[in-house]
């Protein structure tokens, strides 16, 4: 009998505040060193990271979340699924993507792929890749065609009553986190 165990969290996990402060090189390093994690399920709060490590990015993150993009809502079954983006101040569910694990375009190894190629013509050229970087925390890459244009993070809420939340979509006894230790802010 095979028991599936999720990635083990290091003693010091990466937190959302860490990702918000990091420069692009540090974020890239965190992504490269992290496992794909399970295909997530449920609703995640999104943060756009367009100008990593700059004061302007912090302003842009708040503006983007308030008026443009608030996150993603995943529906997963048997390791694959779909998602819809939460758009605008009322979190309208728009722009569906197929969700599955495949090879990363950005770095060696697998990532969870958010594939918009069968969606609205407005977003058909977009492909996102996410990897699990902390407890219930994913770091993402956004591609327009084959060109990387931005990064983002997804924060899943903690599991009620759990002292240590499992990765979204993972078996209840697994822990979440990257296989590497915390990166210093900056880079």
C-alpha cells in the first residue's frame, strides 16, 4: 500500500509578506526551488506582482486587488480541474482556465498549469504556472504567449480547527511548503 505524503514545510516557511518585498531574482529563485504542490481546490486571494521589490508594486497590488483582480476560485477533482478568476470589486467569476500539472516553461520540473487556451479570446494567449512556496501559499508566473509578463501569489485560507494547514487539495495528513529554506528579501 502506497501512502501519498505532500511536501514537507521547512522550519521557517515563506510568508506572503516575504514575497511582497522580494525582488524578481529572489522570487525567481524561490519558484525554481519549490515543488509544484497539489492542484489547489477552493478560493484563493490573489496578489499581482508586476514591479517586484519596488515601492510602486505595493501601491499597484492594492489598486489591482480593489478594482481589477481579486484571486482565483478552483474546482478540482482527481488532480485536475478548472478555475475562474475573481474580477472587479464584486469578485465576478470570469475567464475559465483548465488546471493540471505539467512541465514548467520557466524552470526545470513540473508546475501546476493554469491554461486559458480554450477560454475567452481576451485571455487565450495567457498561461500561468504556480508552485507551492509556503503553507497554503503559491507563487505564480504569467505568460503571454511564451513571454513572461508578471508574477502573482495565491493565498488559500487556513483550515478551520487545524494547527497546521494542509496544502489545498492535498490529503489531510500532509504539510505544505517548499523543499528549500526561506530566501532573504531582496535579491
